[in-house]
C-alpha cells in the first residue's frame, strides 16, 4: 500500500498530527526543519528526533513518492524532469534559469481535460489530481538536484503552469502554496509565485478571496469568442464576457496586476487585427494587466499550428505598445529539448506503448 507524501502537510497540520499522537509541539518544528532546511531524503536521517517519532512517520508517510524517469538538460541550463509517481503515472517539472533567479514550473494534474487545441498537455486526458504532497515534492526534487551540485543554489520562483488546470485542483494547489511559502521552511516569497488558469472564472474569484499574495496569469490566447472557442473549447462554457467579470473582480479585490498569456499561432491569432481587439478589450484596465506574448513550440500532433513569423510577432507587440498595453515577448527556455509542456510525457507514454 502506497503511503502519502509527508510534504502534503502544512506546518500546522503536521503539528496537530503529532500532538494527537502524544508528541510535543517542538517535534513538529524539528521534523519541519529536517524536511525543508536540512532537506533530508529519508526519515532515518532525522538523527536528533526521538526514535518513536521517526518510526511513526515511517509507518504513515513516504518522503519520496516521485522518482526521476527521464531528465533532459538544455544548453541554456533548463532541466526538464519526467517523474514517475507511485501509481506509475508520469508528470513533468521544469527548472529554468533566469537573471532574477531559478524558477520551477510544476504540474498539478495527471493529464488535462481543458483540451486546448494547440497544447501537448491535453494530448492525454486527465486521470487524477495530484495531492498537495506530490506538487510540493516536485519542488523538493528539483532542490535536491541543485543541492547535489554543491553550488548553494536554491529555487527562488515558482510557476504553476505545468500539466493540468491548477484551479481544477484548487484545494491541493492552495495547500501547496501555504507549504512552500512557510517562512520556517522553503520560504519562497508569495510574490515570486505565479498560478496560471485557462479561465475558470468562479475559481478566479475564489482565488482572489483567499488573500494569497501570489500572482495570477490568465491563458487567454484570443481576443474574441469566435476565435477563442475555436482554439480553446473551454470558451464555450466560459466565454470572454464571464472572464472579464472575473478579471475585474480579481483586480478590485486584490489590487494586483493580472498577466494575460497569449501564445502566437501563425495566421490564426497573430494579426494586427487581433492585437487591436486585444487592446480594445483591456483598454480601460491600465497597468492592472500585462500581456505575455509567447512564441509557440510546435507539437507533432497539432501540425495545424505553426510558430508565428518574427515580423508578425514584432508587429503584434508594437501594436499593443502603441495602444498603451504593457507587454513583453517571453524569453524561451529549453528549445533544444522537448520544450512544449506535456511533450516529453506524451512521447514517453507513446514509446512505452510501442507507437
């Protein structure tokens, strides 16, 4: 029988769990310190924790529920991990190097049901949500990878943009944020974490209500309903009008900027006309919105889509800037490996199936 990950407990949950079993409050602090500051990889390494407590943890939890199945390293320093879960499922996690620090992109679900027509993540349907522990453990595995190099590097930023829709696994995703931001543990600043959603409007509002200071990114990819429905089937259920209501609610409730993710697809959504429509849509939002223009990583199974020509990318960017929309063209990472989210996982599964 598989045991749950110890990383799924918040510090208060760990404290309550140990107190209920007769251990003193400071034991929880000791265990927490071993997990996140000393970063042990086995409970037995908690040498000054009472043996009865260690035995209890061993009995009920696992400290390693993920194993590295494939690891790809790019010339630019990007590392893509394909992890195998206890049930045999595969998930992706990516370490990226930026001038401002080391960022990790985490996965929240096994597969994805959103069904964006350009995305490798949706090639395989969702089979289950990840537990909060499985999400945290992605960060811990990457940190252990960095620790093994002995260069005193640490994960400083997190983007929740891997396989799956984070808001479709809302409670586990929120617990994950509480765990990684705990000041006695990894102490990753909330403002250095970004959660991306394909547009679950009600969950965007609920997220605003949590009071978490993390950043929100909305995968928009089209400025009108006809085009967005064509490339993102979720738009049938949650059209742009509902998204705009949620955007307004989020901005008013949090007083924070929202990022709009916009993948540029050649001759689909990359014309100056779409740039003008996008500017019209957010003209009254001022500095409360920021557009992230993303070059497309082609996916074999979605051959109908290609990367936009550079001159079209620049024309789109220039149009937004001239209209007063704050935007940038996202720097690419890992283009010499399976760069698209979900691409490595899909290839490995097909390879195992002999396709």
